[in-house]
C-alpha cells in the first residue's frame, strides 16, 4: 500500500497491537514499527517517514511535470487504444469493461509521472486522454472491417455512341492533417452516434465509458488526508 492509495472513509483510531519485544505500534502503510513517535492519518497510525510521504503526496506537482504527465499518459492511452481495438477485432465484440482498464492505466501513468502527486490539471489531462483512447479505438476497427469487406466495383453506364457517360469531377485529395482532424471529431462523437441504433446497449456503453473517466479522474486527484502528530510512544499505547 502506498501513501497516495490511502483513502480513508472513516476514522480508525485503534492502533495495531505492538509486539512484546517492540512496544511501538506498527504503521498501517509500511507495516513497520513506528519507533519513538507516530502520527495519525485520519485516525490510522503511520510512522514519521510515511507521514512525510503522505504530506508530500498532497502537494501540487510542479508545472513542469505536466509535460511529463502528458508523455506518460499519452503512452498509456495509446496502449489502451491498441488493446481496445485488438479485442474488438479479434473477438469481433466490444467489451466495454476495457474502458475502465484504460482509465486505470492512464490515471496510474499520470500519477507516476507526478511522483505520486495529483492536481486538477492532471485530472483534466487524464480524462481527455482516457476518452480519446477509448473513442479513437473505433477508427482501426472501422478500417479493418472496411478493408475486409470492400465495396463492390461500380460499372459506368455506356451511352448510345459507345463512349462512357460523363461523370462528375471528383474532389481533390484531402490533406492528411484535415483527414486526421475529421477522424478525431468523428471519434469524439462516435459513442453518441450509436445511441440511435443501439438503444439500451449504447447507453450502457456510455455509462461504462463514464466509469473509466471517473477512474482516471480519481487516480490523478489530490488526496485530502489529515495528518496529526507527532505523538510519543508510551506505556498507554
């Protein structure tokens, strides 16, 4: 258990039972004896070293670490997008629960990049990366099915003179940048486009995506753990 994983819902003031050889209580984080002094983190006993790590984890990360968080989170998002697409292609089914896994991967990566610290910029970044990791996975799935089942060739009708009928001039090729923007926009609204055809299934998919986003948001938030102490270890402990 790491200090940033401590999410106390209620106070538990009872300290772990000390051993006969060592009267000091044991830290709930590192499980080691606290020594001559101990702290209370939301009522749970922690050693001085873990108390300091918890305090550090509650500090806002430096602004320069946001670029590192984007790099780590982007890598996790790419891995999650690949995983989501591979499962959809290989199994020919979309498993919405993978969205929760993607949120966990991105949140953990950003948290690691911030050295255990979180904040509102990290949370926003985690939600954006998680959402686009899930939605852009539809693009390779669509391309795969389009290549696997190409459209039939269209035969141009012939005129009475034997010459081919005039055709409408085609538009010029779209730039790569424009195509990428269009694909990203389509990916962003893809979960909502499926509501009309999927009905309840589409609503369930949106709910699971929301859970994945919520997971990423919580993993990158700042913890709010009250640290009290130090207290001396005495005979009454």
